């Protein structure tokens, strides 16, 4: 038997129940549910992160991501193909200004961790990522592959960009994305401190296939170096792991101490 869907909390009913295209004849209709509309309102209009939106709606971050992706696809379909868009239905409840709703309460909003939102057996793992492999310099990584894990199994993955950030600022990016654990290769001391302050557990000095590393971590046999640190400047005359910046220096699980 399928697990019953958890009711999604919305702060209020949508003020508009839909929209119609200009310049099209009798258009077909696409329906966006109220919880899908709420994710658009919270993340695209209010600018909340996935974790903050999940807290508002009283669901997990994975659930918010699924609802949001569905809403964006419907919105794009309506805009590109000239469909009427109506907002109706969905398994929702209106909080009605409840004191425990972060969006309605006058009390300061307390942002909780992803583990607290989703339960003790759930976590989010990020890996510095390039072409399926663990990228070997945290501060220069352009992508992270992110894994949602529930009860020891990966339930969802996605690749996200670094948004132009580097080094310590990446810790803030990962924290805002709800990451609990980071697997990477070489990493500097400042970035290590930033991750610790963000409450993100670090497994540095790892290498090889990203998916295999996450699987190894879940089975408590990940090969990593807890003391791997990059203290030197990353400029001319060295490389990071298998990624050559120039020549004459390497920085991987054994070259960064």
C-alpha cells in the first residue's frame, strides 16, 4: 500500500485562480495545484531556499523539490504553448496565520537543518563533481552532485552549479541548499572552517567515481583523508589531482597536507 501523501501547508489561498494567454484562440487548460503555486510564490517570488520553503510548507526538502519542478514545468508549458493556466486542487491546508507557521508568525524565523526537517534517518550529501568524478579542488569546483538519502538509500540526485562562488563562500551555498555532508578532494583550511561553522560534515581527500564514493560512505567504507588540507596558493606551477592548472605540482588526497 502506498504511503499516504502528507498534507502541504500553504499560508493563504491564491488571490488569482489562473491566467489566460494573449493572442491565442480557444486554448487548452493546464492545472497547477495550490501546493505547486505555493512553491513558486515562496521560492521565485519571496526568494526562499528549498530548505526554507520546506519548513514553511511543513514537508521535506525532497518533496518541495518535486512539487517545485512540477510547477515550473507546467508554467513553462503554459507560457511557451499558450495554454490557459488554472490554479486548483492539491492536498493542502491553509495555516490561517498559525503561530507555528514561519511565514505568518511574528516571532523570528528559526531555520532548521535538513536532518531536522526530514528525520534522523535522512541526509543530503554533496560531492565536488566533474565528469562523474570527485573534483580535486573544493575552491575551484564548478559543480556539485547532490544526493538525497533516506534510510540509507539514495532517493534523488541533481547536479548544481557553484553560482560563481569559490572557496569559503561555497559553504554558504551548500548550507542554503540543505547539505549535511560534503565529499571532496583537496580543500583549504579556511573552507574547512566555513564548512564546520555551517554544520556540514566533511570527508576530504577522497577521489574516484562520485556515485561510488557516496555508496561507500553509506556503507561506512569510504576511503578518505581527514587531514587532507590545501594550504598553498592555487596559481601557476601546480595541479590539483588529475586536473592540471600548469605543471610541477599536485594537490589531491596525498598532495595537500
